[in-house]
């Protein structure tokens, strides 16, 4: 499905070619994203379990974001609130508005299911741009504090500042 098309930018559903294109594109910028991850996303989309929105600029993959109908972990688990999971724009395509366009699309899809959309965002500096983007778009921390690997951390518990350390946010649509 094509969600947006203008000049050299297309935003669409994932296709089978993306399963190989994304790992190759991420490898060029020094990140490891296995093809199995994109195969899983593609299969989940085909089964109606996940929306996978892909940005393509000048014929190359530029980014993606996924949405599920409801969170399976965290403070919004099993509450019927759609959750944005795994949002990435390749470095060379950042700051061009591509991420915002993809978020507009998934928020519109979420709006059909709920008056809210949720997400979890990492707390280390690698997520700094995403944290700022979410706040500017109206996402608010839910107030449950910090979570690690899907579990709410108790006060004063030592943890590691890695990709599993998150704060959950909610936006009214």
C-alpha cells in the first residue's frame, strides 16, 4: 500500500525486497539489523498483526516504523492502545522530515483503533533525537518511571543503560 508519494519520496508498506535492502543499508552506516528481523515484520504484516511503514527516497530504503494494535508489555500491555515499535531513519536521511511523515501515517492508523498511541523509548544518548522528536510531537511520559526489558524498575535498583532501558510515553490523538 502507498501512503504517500511526492517527487522522490514514497511511504509505503514493507515489501519482500526490503527484507534484504534494510540490512544492507544499515550495514553501510555500521549498524547490524538482520534480515530475519525484516522477514518477521513482513510476515506479521501479511498476517495482519503489524503495520510496517517504509520510507523510500530516490529508490532506496530510507527508514521504517512499525505499529501493533496493542502493547504486549509495559504499562499499556493488553489495554487496547496501539504501540509504535522500532522506528528508524537511516542517518543520511535524518532531518529531512521523513520520520515525521512516517509518524503521521502510523498515528493516523492508530487513531482508527484508539484515541491514544503509545511507545517506549530508550534512555541512553543514542535515542536522544528520538526522545526530542517524541516530546515535540506531544508524547508524554506515562509516569510509571523507568522500565528494563519489559519490567518496571523499583526505586534504587541498579541497572544497565543499554537498549532495554526505556521510558514509556503516551499521546492523545
